[in-house]
């Protein structure tokens, strides 16, 4: 049983438009059986934060191509991408590099 | 032999060993010491400092390699507020503040175009964006130009004329210019100028500061023009054509501002990723003939003002990381295609296609981009035609259409267009060039500006303009120039007719 986590989720490059224009979200992820990884986090974001057009943010079980993910200001490719296990107080940033956000 | 066999047999399991994925355990590929923060170029992990050095070097190398920008030359930086152009402005800033040997030596200015009206934004939203733009421009400290896209309605038709000036300068000229510049600097330096970046340009600097008041210089566009512009964009039937039209008008406006203020180069922030997408998009749009101009490092189609793309080796990922790690400010402004679904336009579709492919094949973007590098600019009539042949009214490329060749897609298009305009009234036969020369007056010509404009467009622009139900809402400078060109063509044809008749008479007499 993983304890609840407090993480900062941030959106940039226009991705924030899908989240009511709010860039920074301080969120608390509830405790659950499995540990929280980015894969779970995306599902949680889709359910709890995403306001419209989920297909412009999430495709399949990952982010849409063209959206970069930074975990604590480092490339998620260095940290195992979807399998990265979130720690308390982590910050996860999604930057859209797509035209028009 | 045995050993070789063993070696061969052992480490070759059914699946190839997974490529060593960069991870936090590995060190930066450059310094081999620091912890990496970003993965670029298919698997190379860089630490923060090495990434910065790599990024800056790439920018400088791009300018150094091409030797296009002369010392002391005025360069207009086209800043949209987006990540790439913001990063470009930062690179120029850093370049100007470096010590003498490596210092960039041109004189920059920044232009920001407020495209709010084309994207259907309210005056309040646009004012908000401008309020974000203002402190950034202020911090940059270059002379700046904030222009509303509505200004296209006051452009002169001459914007569409190519000033045929020798744009290319041989290598020797560049070296001479640098030497000359350095000598001047030496003299100036003896006088003791403290601020290197700013001291050099005493003229534009005070002007920029005194005019800084947004109210005084950035006058809000006239409501009628805003209305006209949004009417124009609303009338365009497809998002693809809207995007293309916006690009066209934007280029014309930048060109005008550059000429009006004596800038001979314009720098745009097109990244490698964007250019790869643009290359494929333009192919799909029927602009294949102009790929080298549309995506190359330098674009000399306008003659006196050359567009350069110094960010063309930076991927969007690099740009995004650089801007984040080194806090480069940018302004997010919604574009015409913001929140549009993936299949809303050819631009969007191609972007999604390339980026998806890039995930599976990490060298997609660079492969497409390298292709663009290899394209040569010789027009089809040989390099000599690079001077001034007939140009497309909108994109100003040498016309790629062949009126005689009715078997091409273009021929089919003209034919369909003709049949359309022939049916309503017999008068409009004058839509063809031949018809025009024989037409007695200009009255019928004015009645069908649609056809007379279409004649002056390249294939890609023609296809695009088909999505405009009427050309009436286009800014006046386009319509005026089109009419001027038609008249000129008509006079020329008349003259030619006379000449031919004369020579025939002579032949008959002799």
C-alpha cells in the first residue's frame, strides 16, 4: 500500500489551455495498492484535472507525441518514462511543443 | 577460430540486446562527470552545462558557417513570443554580450506581430498579450516594433515587388567587411565606449526608449481594419488555407517593416522540427518547387531583404529544455489552430504524423531535415532565372506554372476555372491572358479580379486561394498590385503584337 503523495503537476507551452488555463496544480494523490508511476498519474490527470479534449493530451496510455515530460526538471527519458515511480514532493512538468499549444 | 565461434554463439540471443538506454546512472556524454538532465540526438544524455554549451555553439556555428550576416548589418528578429523565436532572441542577446573575439557584430531589432484578429481574439485578450510582451521587449533592450496584423490593410503594393539586388556576396566580401568593421571598432574603442552591445547604435536606442510608451507607439488598430481582417479570415473555408494566408500576410508585413527601417536581414526562429514538418506540409500543399526557399537557411526571394533561419538545427525538444533550464521568457498566444483536432488541417495532420513517427523512429525529424538541406535553389530555367522572372503575387516565388501544359494538375485547374467563369456571361472570356490582350477596355478585367489574380499565383497559392470564396476581402495592396501586373502584361502584349505586325509588313514589302 503506497502512502498518499503530494506532487506538483505543471503544464506549459499551451497545454495549460486544456486545464482551464491553470499552469500549476499542487495535487495529492490518494494512497493505493500499486505504487504511483507516471502511467497511473496520466490516468489520474485525465480523470481529475483534464477539462476538455483528452485526445489532445493523452494518446493510448502515454502523452500525445510532441508533449515533453520533465520530472524534477530532468528529461523523463532518463528516468524510465511511464515507469518512473513518483516520490513525495516530485514535480512533473508537461510542455507542449505542438503548434498552437 | 573456436573462440570466434563461441563469441558469436554466446552473446547473440534471439532478441538483440536492448540498446543501452540512457538513465540517471550514466553520466553526461560530454563531460562524463555531471548528472545528465536531457536526452538529445537519439540517446545522448547531456548535463545542464554541457547542454548549454552545445546549444549555444550550434547557433553560433550556423551563423558562422553561412557567413551571411555582415558586421554592422541591421537584422530584424521576428519574435512571435513562442519558444523557438524567444530562444533565438536570447541567443542573439548572449552573442552580443560575449567578449570581443566571439561577439556577434550585427545590429538587431525585434518585431512582434499581434495576430489576434486573425485568430478571433477579443481586444481584451489581445491587450493582455501585449501587456505580457511589453516587459519582455523592455528587458531585451533592442529597438522593437510591435505591429498589429491589421496593418496589412495599409501596406503599399510595392511590398509585393522583388527588388532585384545582388543578395549573394562572395566569401572575400565577407572577410573584407569583417576587417573593415574591426578597424572601425578599433577607432571607436579608443574613444572608450563602455556599453558594448548598446553603445554601438546610438541612433535606434534612444528612439526605442522614448517611444516605449505602448499607448503612443503601438496605436490600437482601427476598428474597421480589425473588422476587415476578421471578416477575411472568417471567410476562408479551410483551416489549411487560413494558416497559409496568415503566413503570407505575416511575411509581407515583416518585409515592409524591415524595408521601412533599413533592415537587410530578417531572422526567424524556425526549428529543425518545425522545418521538417513544414517540408512535408509544403509538399502536400503543392509547393514542392519552393522547398529550398521555404525551408533552407537563407531565403533570398525578396531580393533586398534576406530571411535567415539560424535555429534550424535546434529541435523543439532542445528549445523547450533550454528555455526551461535557463528561464527564457516566452509568451503563449493562441494560434489559428489552437485546440483544433489532429485532422483539422494539413499542417496539423503532418505535424502529428511526423511527431508520431519520431517517437518510433527517433531520427525521423533529422532525416527529413537533412533532405531539406540538400535541396538546391536553381529554378527550372537554370540559375540565371534567379533574377526577376514572373513572381507569384503572394509567396513571391518564381512562377512554377506552365500555362501551355494543360495535362498538368494546374492545366486541369485552369480549365475548370475557365469553364466556371465562361458560363455566366460571355464577357468574362477575358479571364484568360489571351482574352485579356484582345479585350477592348479594362472594364471586364475589373469585373473578374478572381481570374486575374489566379493567373499571377504559383500552383500552391492557387490551390489555396480556391478556399477563399471571394478575393474581395483581401487587403487592398494585393488587389492593387494584381491589377497593376495585369495592366502591365496587357500593355506588353499589345506592344508585342504591334512589333510582330511591323516585322510581317516588312517581310511582305521586301
